[in-house]
C-alpha cells in the first residue's frame, strides 16, 4: 500500500509540475507553486524531488518511457519502408504533442546540443541509439529484400536518416519558439527514399 501511495504522490507532483511549467516556464516556476497545484506541502515535494531540475528530469524520463512503449507497436509493421515512415511519423507526432515539455527541458539545460555533453545526456543518448537501431534494422531488412540500393551500408543510412529526422526538432528547440511544432513526415521520407531506393 505504501509503495502505491508513494507512486501516486510522485505522479501527482509530476502532473502538477508539468502544468506549472507549461503555464509559467521553467525559470519562473517554484517548488511552492508545484506543491500548491498538487495539493501537497512544499516539504512533500522535496521528499520526492531535490529541485526543479530533478522534477524536469523525471518528467523527461517518464516521456521517454511512453515514447518507447509507443514505438513497440510501430516496430511490428511488416514492410520495412512503411515501418520507417511510421517511425518518423510517430516520432514527430510525439514531439508535436509534447513540444512544451521538450522546450522546457531545453530551457532547463537538460537537452544538450553539443557532442562534448555526451556524459550528461543520459537517457537522451540512449533514446538516440534506440532510434538508430530501429532505423538500421528496417534498412537492413529493406536491403535484404532488394528495396534499397546495396551500395550504402544500412548503419550509415540509419545515421543519415536519423539526422534528417532530428534536424527540424533541434532547430525548433534551439530557436526558442513558443508555438507547438509541426513537422513534415512525407518530406523527410520523400527526400530520403529517393536517394536510397532502387530506381
């Protein structure tokens, strides 16, 4: 019972934090406001989270778990090229729905654009490698079926594709735009596939 109660309190605090961050931004949010929104004392919030950055980090980790569970269904797509299209589309829809949270993570310094920051990337780096593996697996299958040219190694194609998919998200994040992002799956698929598919 205690374990379930702790989990429920933690989830309530995270939901309240997401609401507060979305309303006032990371820099203006206070632990007191998060506590008030959650309907608990400030001390209770600090029992679960040491500071605002830990709250944001926990929110991002939770979103990563949700993203991975969403990708499990997409991974079952039989045709490898359709699987790639669905991976891209699902990724973009996830970001579009949770753009405010990603922007807040960037504002908090938890989304790092530089290679030198690999040590601090944590789950972001794991998620990056996870998506690379999904793209590579689909591309390897496509190559085996003769759907893409055999002249380009699937692991290198996966890096190129991941870069094409990630670039619009990174540009939106680091431009500091307030509005929800909108990404074009078909543009990425068209540009990539015309370069990779058999004539």
